[in-house]
């Protein structure tokens, strides 16, 4: 039985499709993993992907992806299957999420894969009742094919969860392994939010036993204030599962009270915030 602490990509025995019990989505999320080779263009220190490496995905077998999604939705029509899969209170499909073991938009087939999800949901009379989500680091929204897919996602009533774990270059490099400045992130976030409803998603944790520095928190709040007119809200979450990266021993869970305190500051900016400790 799945729990929020177990996001194994092998739970369904499939290559691209996997179920998880999602704290943030509030039920069973059907994951679409377009990075089965464990390659990503970022390297976040809290990532739970084993043997994570830099790079992009292999070619996606769209026929297999469609067959797997069809088969999984057929299984979930059975109450017995859902009872075996998830604990009480989580036995419902809440979304199909492009997530997985790397950046989903790095797959050249991201747009066609979205088309497949649309068609399969329609065949099962679930289009509109099961939300389609993209969990992204937002690094590739400048590409035309990605923007076209984001626009389609918006037309389908979907949404994007856009990663912003830090704002200043130094903590961004330390946490995500990429060199970025706030202006670049802001531009990409606004571009994404102009195409599909977009939530900022932020992972916060202790580093060497200490919470994020006050200056980093202040920069983050200033950033949120500058985009509050564009985004749907903020998904603030802590560590639920251990990292599988070399820095794992330096990371720790923050007290729930610390997350609630940050959430209150975000609310004062006029933003909706959801907290998942």
C-alpha cells in the first residue's frame, strides 16, 4: 500500500505510469515519468531519484505510454484495486501529473504526451474531473514547443507547479545545482503563468541543522511580492522522504511551526498558500 513517504516509480510495474499518494494533491496522483533514465537538467539536493544524473530523457514510446495509462485507469475502476493501493481517505484519483525522475518538459514528446493524456481521459469520461498537472523547474519555458504545450494544458483546465526553492544565485546553486538570478526566474514564471494557471512550489528544509537564513527568506518574500499578480498561490512543503543525493546527511526536516510562520508571511503578501509539512 502506498503512503506519502513512498513515491516509487515501479509501483504499477510500468515504464512511464506510476501512482503516488500525494500530500499536495490530496489523493492518488497518477504520475507520468518522461525521464525513465533518471536524468535531469537540474540536480536538487533533496531529490529522491536514485542514481540521478545530468542530461535529458531518451525517446519516449508514446504507444506504450498510452497503453499503460489506459491499463492503469482500467484498474482504478475497481474499488478493490484502490483499497489495495492507498489508505482510507486517499482512495480517489485526483490528478495526472507530469513529474517523474527529471524535468518533464525536457522530453521532445511532452506535447504529444499531453495529447495522449487528454484523449485517454476523454475515453474514460474523466476529462475535466481529473486535473492534469505539470510539475516543473520552469527552465525550458522559453522553447516554443514547451510554450505551445503549456497553452494547451491551460486550455484543458490544467495547472503548472513551478519550482522556486530559492531566489539569490548562491542558495539556488547550492539547492538546485544551477546558476540563476531572480530576474530570469521571474520572467520564466510570468511567461508560464500567462499560459496556464501556475502555483509556485517551494521545498524548505534545514541545512546542517539550521533553517534558511533570514536574508534568503527576505529575498524569497520580496520575489513572491513581485509576482503575486500572476500566480495562483504558493505550495510550501518540507521533506517527507529522505534525499538520495550526496548531501542527504546535511538536510533535515523543519519544525511545522517554522513552516507555518513562513506561510503566515506569505499570506500577508496577499497570496494563497498551502502547507505540507
